C-alpha cells in the first residue's frame, strides 16, 4: 500500500510549483467538509422549497485527497466509486486522451489514509470517457469485481464490454461483449449491479432494432448472469414503454440497482415523440418480464438527445430512489434535479420532487442510500464559477432535502464535475469527482464518517371528524400530514377504527383519506404514519356517528348528491336542498386532503340548488367538502 498524508504532499514540490502541480491549501478548506456537516449548515437556513426541520447534529470533518499519482499535465476522467461489502472503497477512472484511454483502478481500506497503487487493468484496451461514459464496476459478496465500459472495437460501432476479477483486482478476465453480438450493433452507456446472491445484471442502450429494421428507435436492453459473470443470458429488451409506443433516449446513461430480494430496477430516459422523460424498468423474475413506470411527472420535449441521464439506489426496504436532471417546459426550461421513488411492489413512482436550488445550470446528479436509509445526493452546479460539485441529502426518507452546498463548504477555484457517491457498510459516505484545479483532470476523494440520526414521521391529527365531534355521516376519514415532514410525500398510513367490539384495519394507505362505512354509535380511531426511517402512532381519536332516524333537529340540507359521476371535463353538478337560508362553503380537495379549489362561499336561500364543481380538473379522484351551518358533508368526486 502507498502511504498518503492526510493532505496533498505540498512539501514534496518546489514552492513555485505549488499553485499548478498540487491542490494548494488556499483552494482547499482546512479539511473538505463532510456531507453531514453540509446538511447541518444548510438545513438550519431557509432552504429553497424543501420545508422541514434541521435533520442532523454537529459533525466532525474529514479530509479530501487526490487519488491519482500522475504527473501534472495528464488527464484523468470519468471517475467511478464503489464501496465493497468488506469495507474497501474502490475508485476507477480513465487516463483519457481525446475522450478515451486505459482503465485505472485504486482502492483504500482505511478510509483514504492510504491507497493501493493505481494500476491499469486490461492493458491495451481503450475505454471511452466523458458525458457519463466511463467504467462502472461493482463488488460481489465474495469480493469479485465486475466491470463494464464502452469501447470501439468494430469500425463504426460502440460496444458494451464486460470483464471480471476474482482475485481482488490483480487480474481480469478476457473482455466479452455484454450484448453477445461481437460488436455488430451499437451498445452505449452500460450500467452494472450485483445482488445479494452474486447475480450480475447489466443494462445498456441498444440500436439493434434500428439495424434490423424492426424499430426506428434505440431501446433499453438487459442481460443477467447467475454464475458470477462466467456466462450471461441472451439480451432482452427492457423498455416496454407504457402505452406501447416509443423507445429509449439514444445517448443518456442508464443506471441499475438491485434490492435484497433480487428485484432489479433500471433508470433510463425514454423517447416518445421526442418527450425525453425518465422512466424506471423493474423486473422481479430475473428479466423474464419488465414493468416500466414513468418517474417524471412533467414532460420534457426536446428535438435532440439532452445527454444527461439518471442515478439510482435501492434502500433496505426494496425501494428505488432515482435522481435526474431535466429542463421541462412547465418549469420554464430551467435545469432542475428531480427525485422520485418506486417500491419493489409499487404500482407507480412517487411524484417527482425538485431538489436542486441553483439559479443557474445543474447536471449529472448522483445518489446513494445507506442501510439506515440516509440519502445522499449531489450534482454539478454553476452558480459560483465554472462548475462545482454540490451535495444535498435527506434524513427523513426523502420527504425533505437539505439545500445544497459545495462539497468543500465553499466554491473551489477551477472546475469540478462528474460526481460519484458511495456509502461503505460502516455508514461512511464518500464522494469522488473529476477535478481540474491543477491540470486537465485529477480524481479527488472526500469522506464523511460522522453518525447521522434519521427523522421519523411526527404525529398526525384528524381533519374530519374532529375529536369529540358528533356527525350524521362519515363518507371519508381525513387527517393531516406529519407536521415535521412538510408534504410527507414518502409517508404511508395505517388506520384502525373500533366501536369497542369490532375493529377495522386499513394498512398502507397512500392518501390522507379513507372511505368507510360505519354503523351509528361511538367510534375510536388511530393512525400510524410510516416512512422508510420509522413510524409514529396517533390517537385514539373519538367521534359519534348519529342515527339519522333518531335526529329530531332538522338538518340544514338534504338530498345532497353529485351528478353525473364520474364527472367529465366540464365538471359535474353538486345538487342539494336547503331547509333554510344559510351560509354554504364548497371546496375541492385532493385525496391527500390538500385544498385544490374553493368553489363557493356565500349565503344561499332555502330551496333546491345546483353548483358546478370539478370543471377544468385533471382526471383523478377528489373530495368535495360542503360546510353548512356547522355541519360538514364530504362526497367523493371522480373526474374521468
């Protein structure tokens, strides 16, 4: 092992050379700030649109160091990082000349205090680099290293190549074409993952269907090995797009990750009539079948490849976390990094959340999730100088994110780009990037080892019926989101209702409402709010459901109904009869309980009334709440 000082070896060079050959102390803080400390400082401040409490306590700082030992003037590019199950952190890159070069590996088993000598693997092979091209590798549970990269072997094509090392990186197997086609077709942007059974999965963008005349677009392809990379199955198409139309974006990278149960998730950018939206393909049967889900809630139409892909990580519960950048028209064309999730048994992705906060361009995001569900994200940001790598993160399961900050706590002179993130089994977080402070490119590693405490959902409260209320009907129970988690977008709810004899239970409700049918009498109910990092149980809350036949006081309204149901694009009519003149408030809420529209709030005379509701609402399910003289009625509103 090569012994490395905690900082750059400035005493080994003449003073006059310090500003050009090493990374000077003036350009590095006393130590590169840890990711945890960045979260603290930015969470304490007002953060862009990520509303939430501080989610970390004070941390100590670790250092940062240049990994490569090349002389100044060379170019190291396209870094990749992987924290192996045994705790060793592997770093790879390309010694690039004109966008290509040999693949180099190094590693550290002591958190970056020392590094194994950097060595060229597969001498004579030349990998492509730049724009998220470069080597990717993973380490299986027995220490095997599995690597993919892009290479030009056959004139006019780009091939996805695979090789493995079963001796700790000392030797690698003869490279093979991942697509098993001997370089006949283009395969680009391969990604690789290994599951807990040491099964190896590879995904890439493939143009074979264009060449064979069966499609006019590239598609996402997949192959799998069940013998640690000795052999692979026949490639299969993974991008069966929703609706059956369209393919994959031709030059945006893929990203792949696996859950502990073997479920495989592949994030990729689609192309449906030049709508370049990020999707996630999921297979739970080893690639025999795929489901494809759109992760982006808004569409980005662009008549060319945007050349920016996604990053994906899977947590201990089998949920995939995805980040990407797009410049959708609905956001004014701004470059924004978005975040979404897909559970291994989910039927849709969560609504995407903007997590970047730069007034200028952002690009090439990365994400990592540890076994306690701490989420670390980062991307390139141009707000201060050419490019800085920024770090953000979430300690509450992806409900809120810290405002981002440069990885060193302040902008660094020069250009830093192509950030990669990794988390070791002990929870230490690592970032690696391509750094251009002294020449055309160095590989720099930073580390954070401070312990982090995750934030579980807080208690929720009922919105309807209120505690102690007596109501004439309960078409839906409504409740708030946990106050400490903003919109609580990554929270599910379990509800229990009892009349003292029987108990009804409803598990894993995504909405903050529940349709119920209850007999008159006294009821108690309680709610458990759960996220990936914990849960809380509120209540019990009590209410009384009156027997309508025993009500002696005349209710202010009767014959309340919505027609037609479902409503069309022109809405529907809310019809009711007032027994006396009174104030009537009509509001529309989404299924989480959030108000969408105030339809009317005014005095109405006694008699029959008809009010148009739902006009202009997008298709979906809503709640129509009517408040009349202290009585509240909630009716389901479905818009087709």
